């Protein structure tokens, strides 16, 4: 189940909520009980192996940029 980061505007704490994607925009209450929260834009982290380096082809990898 996806986890979403929220920040409480009242106390400034950040916290995670696990919920389905269909409920991703539902309001969340902070652990201190405040209702004034905002969902944060989070980055995706992939683990489990190193990425293979890209060589040649494409712009900025194939020398087409000046």
C-alpha cells in the first residue's frame, strides 16, 4: 500500500500515512490531533540494484548539445 507524506500546518510536524491510491487526496489528521494538514510532494526511491550507465545516443549523451 502506498505511503504519503503530510505536514501539519498547526505544529509543523511531518508524518506518513499508508492508504490506497483512491484515498490519496483524503484529509489526514496529524499525530497530535490537528486537522490542518497538507500532502507533500514526495520523490520516488528505487532500491535493489545499480542502474546501468547510459552511453551514446540521445541528446546530452550523444554529443548533440553545445
